C-alpha cells in the first residue's frame, strides 16, 4: 500500500482508509462495499 499525504485533507483520507482496512482485517469484509463505494 502506497500512501501520499501531501496535505491535511489527504492525510485525513489516508487515515480513514487505514481505519477501513483495519475493519476488514477484523473479519468484516462487507464494509468494503459500503465504505469504499
């Protein structure tokens, strides 16, 4: 996974993406469709 946090807005997006990925790792693959779509 490559992340480019060039400003505060991008950094927030990256942190949200990481949170989603952690949720997926917790065994909740259904979150992928609702959170990323």
